C-alpha cells in the first residue's frame, strides 16, 4: 500500500486529502507516507456507495472480479488486524477455555442430579459405578433396578463391575 500511494499519489503531486474507512489506517498512512487522511460518517457513506456502484462506475469490472477483490480485501484486512492485535488470539483462547469450564460445570451439575434422583431408587450404584458417563449410560439403558439384572452392560462396564452391580441389584 505504501509503494502504491507513493507512486500514484505523492509521485503525481496530488495534494487532496485521502478518504479512508479505518481511523488507524489513516493515522498510519499519515505517519508513513505523509498524506493527509479524512474519515468519518460521510466518508464511510461515500465509500459504501462507491463499492456498491463499482460495476456501473467502471466498465472493466465484472461481478466475478468485484467479488474476488472483495474477498481478497476482506482476507487481507483480517490478517492485518490479527497481525497487529495478537491479544485477540489470546482472547479467543481464553473464551474457549471459559466455555469448556462452563460446559464441564453444567455436565457435573446434570450428573449430580442424575445420581441424586437415581440414588433414591438404587443408592448402592454410586459406590459401584464411579465414572459419571458410565453411570448415566447404565441409568439410560436399565431404567430400573430390575432392568440391571437382565441388561447387557458389557459395552459400558468392565466384567467385574457389571457382575458386582448385578449382585447388589439382586439383593437391594
């Protein structure tokens, strides 16, 4: 951008202000190339209108070319903003970790409720089946204490735990 502006703006002796969308970009251009920049709501409206009417204003621009240029510009702008704002990447990681913590908290809450509610029916099962996911699957598949004795739990529990659970269910 700096080379382009020096060649086509400074090199041709243009003294007008350059209209830019982004305030930070305008400041950067003013510092590096010494071109006065203007920005604001009016400039944004003019630039928006020009971008929507580019096909009518320039004959050699097809819709495909315009779409490709818009996509390339969006990608470059996104890269520029991420490049000069590394804390945003950290922010995404922080938010992802916070989301995982929230999901873990919710999952634990639901598991505690299942254990509490099913514990009224078959309290010994909490001591036998320690894994939360396995506990929930056993409750889902067996429904009742009698269902535990007839259910095949080999895909959920190991043989020893399954045998212990069935023994306790028979006498509970």
